[in-house]
C-alpha cells in the first residue's frame, strides 16, 4: 500500500511544480510587453512635444522702454548738438537717434551692432558710456502697444 502512495504523491508534487512554473512564466510574459509599450508611448509623446515647440523662434531683438527720435537741426543750432561717442560725430539733420534709459543717446546704426555683439558674446548689453544695463527681449512679433525699439 505504502509502495503505491509514494510514487503517486511524487507525481502529484511534480505536476504541481510544473503548473506553478508555467504560471510564473505566463506572468513574466504578460508584464514584459506592457512595460515596453508604456515606455514607447511616453517616448512618442515627448517627441511630439519637441516637434510642436521647435518652429517658434523669436528673431526680433527688441529693446524695452527706450525711445527713437530723428534729429531736426534748427538754424544756428549746429554748434550745440551732441556727439555720438561711438563714431565721434555730431548728430546732423535726419540722423536716427536712440536714447537709452540712462539718457545717453547714440546713432541707431552705431548702438544696434554694439548691443547685438554683446548679446552674441553672452554679455548683458550695457550703455557704452555709463554701463547701465540695456533691457532687451527676443520677440516673435511686436505690437503697437509694446514700448521700445527694434534694433
Ligand atoms: Zn554714431
Ligand atoms: Zn548711459
């Protein structure tokens, strides 16, 4: 009797063991495709976000809170006109002048390359005379309400 029970018991144990192994194997197989598909989804989402942001590139260099004026020389006034310290020339009739917040003024065509060069070199642009920082911003478009000058 005992000689019969032992082999049957062993067979049942072996059967259970194979069954458990199969269950574990199935679980692994179910988890793996799930994780890979979720990674794939998050990657495609981030790629889409980058694609969406890329085309917007502000290219207009806008100097905030400054004014632009055109020199109007009055008769007999020429001796009193200011000098642009960048090109060391007196302002003459029709010159475009930019007046910075520090009240220093320059030819627009003289100060614009100066500001751009400093920004290109990762230096915060400053007034060439008194070194007051020049407040600038890169814009996509400029509205009439914006107070400042495009350089
Ligand atoms: Zn000048
Ligand atoms: Zn200044």
